[in-house]
């Protein structure tokens, strides 16, 4: 089977891109796989392309200062808005314009893929609108339904029913989509992100380091984490907090660090291609997000034996962490409770080790071969339904 995975920009860095590359690698074990990117802003992707996977871009980004000279008609198209994708989605992601819509239509008309998988709302909408009738189309959601803007939700209601299937990351989001798009019982499934095979290092759980990871954006609520860590730092000044990630307003975060007097104990580490290797240097993973689409960082921390302390925020963490077994879930938005949870594991190395062992067992549920098998099963089920529907209509 030939499977195509559509990304807005496969050449950047982000959680969705990383997990799609992982999935591509898993599927490539038994299938022909290609990753199609609407745009590219550099010659090569940031992440390592899995063996056996082809990657190509449909159009160079307008923001790429070193891109080759483009034809006049192409430059004219890319200045025009994409007619299918709602305004807020276009503002959030610069991959959508009239040119990329045109190029994707051309690709879909000519592809020999058996199934094409979209990976964000705008891509899913373009796929739903322009895919030819014989092509199996599956949308993939990495963001909770409630987190989408109203115009995106309206477009989801309009376009998503044209897809042959939809995957979401959590059971909570599956219920939300089933209520929003009723009458499609087998059309949607929960499909967590997979953890690639590999020899992962194990944390000794002895380093006085708390780690967190994700883009430096308001949804991660790093200022609240800093306030919680300040309590830890006062009681145990030898402990450090490392924040892995980029983007967003780094200046504001540094100002908060200075305000709390934590400049010697908190480090913004920037982006890394080896997050599991970095997490293995820590003894605790902290999650302070307002909401999580899934919580891949938790899985990666668990894979190296690091227990998590997390707000019990909507969706992801509560479906991964079993509180008191492989980590701690504390009341959502309660900074004092987050501080207490961190202190508890800081001060009890035996409990850290016990939870770390359980964390490794939890991570095995997300091994990529298991998730790949679930993808293959869902694709085959949706293909059978499509074939039956086509035969019935003939």
C-alpha cells in the first residue's frame, strides 16, 4: 500500500511534525510512504527523515529568503488567500494560500497513493474538498476540538464529513467530535502518538534536575511552573529547572525568572533533536500546561524512566499518567499543589525510583509498532467501508 502524509510544513520543528515523521517511519516498515509538505523554508527538514520515506515540498515558503526565483503566476497566487481554509487557520499557519491550494489540488489529481492522511485542520479541509473520489482520505487531529477558533469549528463541521475517517489523540476528544459530528460511529477513532523503537537511556533519578519541554507559548504556562519551582528552589537550592523549547516570548519568560530571583537555577535550553536524551538527565518531568492535545513529552519522559508531575489539565495527561503510580496529577491551575507535588518527589528518592520503574512500563503501551498496527487496522477498515459504499452506489 502507498500512504501519503500531508503536512503544512514538514521542514520546521514542532510536535506534530516530529510525531508524523515517527509514524512515517513505522509505516515504512511494510508500506511505501511519502511525506508531502505544502511549503518548505529550508533545503532539508529539521528532523531526520526516516529510512525508506520520501519527503517533498509543493512550494517554497514566501518567508524563505534564499528560495529560488519563482514564476510570476506562482508569486501572484501566493499573495491571494486560500479559499477553502478559514481565516484564523491561515493566520496561525503561513502555509495556506492560493498557491499551496492549487499545488495540492494538482498533487491529489496525479498521486498514485492509496490513502492520503492530513495532519491539521487546514490540510484536512483541503484534502476533504479536493481529493478525487477514488482516493481514501483520513484526517488527523493533534489539537482538542474546543481549542479551535469558531471559524475553524464551522469549517470542520462543513468539510470533515467528506473525509473517509478521522483520528484523534484522546478518548475525551473522540467523544467531543462524536457529539459535534454525530452519526458516524466507526468513522472516528482514538490514535495516540507512537514512541519510536530505540535504545533509550535510563535516568539515574539522582540528578537534582526538573525538566519541562514545549514551545515557549502561553498555553504551556511556564510562569506558573516558575512560581511552583520557586518553592522547591527555596527549600532545596541545589535543584535546577531546565526548559526545553523555542518560539514564543522568551524575553517575558526571562523577565519572570529574574523577578523570582531564579537566574542561577533555571535555564532555557532551547530546541533539541534528542529530547529523550536530555530528559534522561533529569529526575522529574513537570507539566504545567493549560491544556494538552496529547502529552508526547510525558511518554518520552516515561521512556527514560522519569516520573511526571502534571496539572490535571483537559485531555492528554490524565489519559497517560496514573497518579500515584507513574507520576502525580495535581488539581488544574493550582500552583501550590504543583509545588507540593514537585517537592514530594524531590524529597523522596525512593518514590521517584518506584514511579520511574512504572513509567517505563507505561511507555511500552505507546511503542511505535503497536501504534502502527492500529493505523493499518483503521486504514483497512475504512478502505473496506469505502469499497462497500462504492459498490452499493454502482
